[in-house]
């Protein structure tokens, strides 16, 4: 469908959009796809295909990666349709999970040929979807799935406790429980590879003027309350409840957790993604990207960009622009609104835009700088790009994906290089190593197949060297 017909308000054409944009230095920007109306959430398959949810079209599309080198998706097709405002997407084991506005469903997914391998089945039903209807689903390192649901209103006391919360459930849909509350609209959340915490964006309320309240980044702890609707920011009481005599409100505010970082008011942070690929430029490995969808409840527009968040050694967070130019200099014209961020195994970063119906790709280009080494060992020489590990066996490919998602490289790229494994281990004994690794090597919750896959990957990688 010609995208211009789909998007009210977008007057520029796609090439103009891309020309207006600027990216952080060292990253090359490309317009990966421009006919994906209402592109919202993203997920990347083990073969590098990009899945995109399009809630307003009730579908999820599949875009093939750019193998012919023109910077664009090689192919695009609808993977599954007839869904109820599908938003969140998650690939876990051999399932594709889809968070519809009122349900969570899953369908067997074959990563090797990018096809559905069975019937779509809803595993959670009856979720409320008035107001902030989008649902986002992600997988935690603890093996649970996490599901966020926005509020039904701007400011109100919800009847359904699942609104304005993050929930947790098992991969088969059972045991759905509320995990954290007081989150007005946490559209994006991800786990920090550094401290393991869940960092969630949250959109503050409307109608308190241009500069209130701040939008938030919260560090989510189990059973904690994050303030909404009674308070915002650093436990500032919400004017709607200021004259309420109910003493429990004061107690709740006092017990609520303030954000760990504040975004400017009405910037609307949506997707957040920690960059895990060892291919990222040194300053960006372990940083998080956040898509600021942009303001509507503000006299002068603000947001409309992607920022990077950087944690210093003391845990202090600083924010920098990563991809900007969606808003004209006079702050009047908008040419795009970023939503979600995904990173593939090669370090390519994909960003969806539901206004232009586009997906952008940013690739690290400058030579990666030397990472800081804290051990006394002689630092390894700066990484030179080497041939990627063989991906001829499915197991090695899966192992590589696991290596990336668990960010094994944070310790094994330089401090503890994994070399000579083929002299020490057989496939089986290496797989068994993961049952009882030597601290500080963490123990991961891996099943037998995953342990084998990692062993396959690590041994096949050595065969190359
Ligand atoms: C927090 C840092 C850290 C992370 C993350 C980490 N490791 Fe390790 N790993 C270590 C350390 C340190 C050792 C060496 C332990 C020892 O024997 O003293 C080690 C040892 C190993 C060994 C054995 C090496 C040998 O020569 O016997 C393997 C294999 C291994 N890690 C694989 C992995 C994989 C795969 C992952 C990701 C799933 C991973 N590690 C994540 C720190 C880490």
C-alpha cells in the first residue's frame, strides 16, 4: 500500500525524511524500509529477519535483512494478520509471542525458514484495553515473561489492578501476576547487561503545562509502587489528589520509588534497548537507546529523537542524542516519530517509526575503540574485524545468539579470552561446564539444548582461529 495514503499528516516523502536525520558519529544511517505503515514493535529472528508489529493493521510483517548490500530490506511480507491491535513482539525458544491489546498469544516459529510452524493460540485473554491500550512483552533472564499494560486514563484510580502495571507470567501463559504498579504507561523495558536490573520507560501525565511532569526511567523491583496516579517525579504529589484527606495516599507516596532518570516533560519515551553486541562502538556497548516518540501535550514540540543513556562507574546516568532531526528547527514540522529499537547479532540497530511508516538502520562503522581492561593482564590488541564464526550448523547459530543475548563478551572478549577450548574440552564436557561454572563466571538458566548450542558455537569459533 502506498504509505503516503496511510499516514495522516506526513507531508514529506521518505527520502526527505532520511536527509533530515543525523546520527551519532560512527553510526551510518540508512532507510531500511519505508512502506510499513504504523510500524511499532520490533523483534529479530535468529536468521536476522526483522519482525514488525502494525497494530492498526492487525498484523505482524516480516522483513528480510539486507543481504544484497543496498541498505534496504530485501523482501517484505505479512507474517500473520487478523490480530487485535498487536503491539509487543517476543521471540522465545521456538515461539513468537504477540501482545495484542486484550490478549497474549503465541505461535510456533521456525527461525531457519522464517515461517509460522503451527497455529496461533492465545495464552492470556481478557486484558482491558481502553485508554493506553498497547501491551509490551519481553523475556527476563530469569525465564519469566514480563508484560506491561498502560493506564485506562490520564489520571485516575484504576479498578483493574493490571492496568498501569508490569506483570509477570510463565512462557505457557500460566501464573500471571502483578510485578510492579504505579506505572502510568511503561511501553518499553529491558534488562541491563551490567546490573541485571529491569529499566522501564514511563510516560507522565498530561495537562500540567509544558514542563511538568518529567517522563521517567524507572528501575523496576518486584512488588514496588512507582507513584502514579498519586505522585510523579521525585514523589511530587499530583494536584488531582492534593486535597484528598485519605492518609493512605500520603503513605503510598512516601513508599513509592522515584525514577532513576528523568526525561523532559511530554517527550514520551517508548522503546528502550540496551546495546549488547560486541560490534558496537566502545562508548555504546552497554548503553541503552531510548526512543522519544515526541510531545503532543505541549505548546512547543519536543522529543522526536532517539537518545542514548550512559551509566558511569558510580551509576550516574547521562543522556545524549543518538538519532535526531525528526523535528524541524522551528519545532513545528514533524517528519517521524521513533517507537522501538532492536539490535541484530552484527550490531545493526533497527528503529521503527509509526508516523512515517519506516524502519531505519544504524550500523557501527568506525573501528571499535579499545575497551577498558580492569585486569592486570596485558590488554589484548584492539579488535580487528575478523571473519564471523561459521554459521553452518543450526546449533552453532543458536549458540552464538545465546552468547550475544547473555552478553558473554563483557567478560570474555578481553579479560578471559576463551581460547584453546578444543584442547581442554569435548563437546559434552564443555556443555556440562555450564552446570557448575567457576565463579565469577555466572550460572545461567540454560536447558540441555542451549548448553550444547553454546559448546558448538565456542568450539566452531576456535576452528576458525
Ligand atoms: C561476569 C563475567 C562473565 C560472564 C558474563 C561470563 N563468564 Fe564465562 N567465565 C568467566 C570467568 C572469570 C571464567 C574463568 C573462571 C575460572 O576458571 O577461574 C569463565 C570461564 C568460562 C569458561 C571456561 C573457560 C576455560 O578455559 O575453561 C567458559 C566455556 C565460559 N566461561 C563461557 C561463558 C559463556 C558461554 C558465557 C555467556 C553465556 C559466559 N561465560 C559469561 C566470567 C564470565
